[in-house]
């Protein structure tokens, strides 16, 4: 049996001197320049971002200062004390006629003391709500103003009482008004029935009528 011959094809074997070997004498200054340029660009961008963040913080602080959101507890307490001091020199006047003007209210209470301000509350449509606040210069004028309770102005009896100071965060509870004709209406509690039907609420068992045998007649 004859042996088959196989041809082998191959490229030329490179010589030792032809291989690519990095030359240690190559200058790396160009690569170093590129790295320095990238580092400088990153530093510049970082500086711009820091400047933008500082500008945003400054704008936010300015807005909070204008809106009064940065009040410290000491200033809030001082404002509350000032409000209480003003309320101590003021009275609430109810059942005021809608056509009454602040000048007429001031003229009505000028015998009690020096009137500093008269405020008639309005609704969102600009119509009077029917009550007002009168602020005096002297605290003693409040007791004199209380003597004018149920006095008439424009044919209506005024309801005069000391002004109350509203405490922030406290909500007053207003129970239902009493109706003399109806009285207080209480909600009756639910009382379950004494007997629960096993067939469900309002249902009764259905019994079939037994069939009787009826012979033919």
C-alpha cells in the first residue's frame, strides 16, 4: 500500500531582527502633553460646576429671606409677643351693618379712647363679613369699649368682646349650634338584634308543603 504524500504550505519565518519591538529611545512627551491638557479641562469643568452651585445656593437663600422662611425661633416669638400686645388693646365688634364704614365705627368708639385702627373684614368677593376689629392706643380703652356691648349702630345691636389671639398651629373646635326648636340631635347608636337568623338578614326559612296522596275518584 502506497503512502499518500501531503503538501504543507507555510509562510516565511520572520527573522529575529524583523519583529516589532518598542524602541526605548522614543520620546513620550506628546502623550504627557495630552494627559496634561485633559487634566486641565477637567479642572476647568469642575470649577464651573462649583460656581454654578454657589450661585444657586445664593439665589435660594435670597428667596427664602424674602419669603420669610428663614425666621429663627427668637424672631417668631418676638412677633407673637407683639401680636398679643396689639390684641390686648383691641376688641371684636360683631353684627356690624354691611353698609357701615370704618369712619362710622371709629366715631362710635371714640368716647372709649384713642382709636388707632378699624378693620372691617371682607370676603373673597369684596363684600363685608359683618364684623370688625377696633384697635385702641390705650389698654384701658378696651374695658370702656366693652360697655358699648348691645349698643345700636345703623339700627343693629353690636356684639363687643375682647379680641382673642390666634395661636399658630392650634385649631379651634366649633361644636354644632343649638336649635331651640329642634334641640340637640344625637345619633342613635346601632343596636344589633337579639336574634340573628342563620339564613341571613331579613330572610326566613322556606318549608315545602308536603304532598298528600290523593287517589283517583
